[in-house]
């Protein structure tokens, strides 16, 4: 039997329960993975609580979308992986478990210089930062960027990586205790997005020009003011909704704001293709090797602690990367 954490239905942390499940042998194209480290992300909270919309899932469900571990068995037809390989994955729900079955096509091999815990904590956040900075908007030396939630997991990686690429970074945070975290992540300027008019402050910091791209993971509370931060023909990237979904709006607003562009990417789209997933992961691993980004694990928990970890995430207190060690 395998220990897991699963939900009884959508709701608060009280729906999280520890259980035991029996796993079948891996089917064709699958492997049995013994998980050594499991990443924790805000999407886990969205999956737990959502009753409709983009993040609603069927319950009961085993949460968690990223982990690292060692392959214990391979199913028929698996040729790219062998027993004993160290691997990691992201955006495959069911990670809160000691072991799991998973399609081999969703795995990447880990280089020797990346630990299991680093991999488990960086697959979602690191690949998100990678595609935001290299695919959605190819950041160039001299660009000026706005990064919301700059003290968050993705936010810190975005800021560090953008600075490595030669950009000027304006970060926003929601409380004064997060200011030093954003500053340490490389922000040239840090603004409290919930005190005063942050759009006016961004325009002031850019001498009225505006930013080349705005990365907004907050959603409803910041979206429209973020549009006001853009230069003409700038790019608004909405990739999260920590404050709630952005309500429907007239796309004519984009013309009124300076013929600006809008992107609404999701990580799931970028990692569906096996070759693309491995390319993106390799880019993240290389950025860690070069020091462009860091993965400093701040907290380790076990499966029995998942409810407490979710409660801390919901509190919005400053938290670094968290891994569950099954």
C-alpha cells in the first residue's frame, strides 16, 4: 500500500485526508516512480477549493502537480528510461504520494548537479519563468519589466532571471515584510501594489514611458491597472489569479491603453509535448547551474503536514520553496 494525501471534496484544508492506496504494475508507456521530493504550489490550493472554472477538478483527488524521484519499474514500451533513473515532472496531478504511476512521456532526467529537492521545487516555477521570459516575451538587455508578486516563488525567479538577461525590474509586493525579499531577488524598484496608485508610480519610475511587459499573477485586483503601466505596444501577461479571475471586458480597452497586447498562457500548454518539456527543463537546469536563478529550499514537510502547509500558503506569509518529503 502507498501513502497519499487526497481530498474528500472541494473546500478548505479540512478536506485533505491521509489515505493508503494500492498501485497496479505500470501499464504500457508508464513507470512506477518512488517519489523523493514533492513540490507545493498555489495551483494545489486552486485545485482543492475550486468548484467551477479553469481549476475545478473531480473529487476525491490526490493533489500536487510536481515531484522528483527514482524509477522503480518500467512498463512495456518504455525505452527512454530505466530502473534507477532520477527524474522529475510537472503538471501531472497526483504528486502528494510516496509512489505513483506516471506516463514516461511526462518525465525529464535530472543532471547530477540538480538535487531531487531542487528539481521538485523548480519544475513548475522554473519552467513558468522560462517560458514567460523567453517565449511569451523574449526579454532583451535594456527592457523594463513589471513583475507582480515579486516575493513569491515564480516572482523571485522571474526577477532574478530577468536581471541576468539585462532588464530593469520593477517588482510589486503586498506587504512591507516582503520588500526585502523582492529586493534580494534583484528588483531595481519595489512598490506596494495595494497602497496608493502603483500604475502612477511605475509611470514615474519609467519617466512616463511605461514598461515593455507586465507579468501579472494576481489577477482581478491588479489586471486593469497593470494595463496602465504598459508603454504603447507593450505586452500584458496574465498568468495567475491569486486575487480571483479577471472579469470579462471589452477588448477595445487594449486599443485605448496604447494598442497593447495581451497574453494568457498556461504552463500546461507548454509541457504537453515531451520534447518541448525536456527542452524547457534543460533551460531551467542550466540557469540554475549558471546562477541565473536559485532554488533555496526553505521548508521541508511530510505528507502528514500537508494541511498545515496549505494553511500557511493561504495566509500569504513570506515563504520560500517548500518540498514534501514522502
